């Protein structure tokens, strides 16, 4: 049951990150989940030690979702850099 909750939280975080980075039209629900889960991994490895807040792997709270969101946004920024695309402005 926890796996389903983590996938739903990862999908929500991945969707929000893709909307912020304006890559939502290029990816679907499965990639949103992947972005959320890999973003949680990146956040847990790089961001969590700096701010002292866990990721959605520890508990699903607002601070952990924000840290995971930052990791997901960083992941999408890295992907955009490697694809050779510039950040889109509003």
C-alpha cells in the first residue's frame, strides 16, 4: 500500500515540476511518476543533507514534498540542458 502512496505522491510532484519547467506537453503520467521518483532520489542525495529535511521516502509532509519538488525541477533542468533546449520564458 505504501508503494501506491509513493507513486501517487511522485506523480503529483512530477506533474507540478513539469508544469513549472513547461515540459508537461512532452510527457505523460508515467514520465511524471519517473520524474517525481528520480527527483526524490536526487533531493535525498544532494538537497536533504543541506537543509536537514527528508524526502517523500521518509514521510509525506509538505516540507518533504517541497524538497522533492526542488529535486524534480533540478532533474528537468538537467534534462533540458542535455537536450540542448533553453529554458522557456513565460
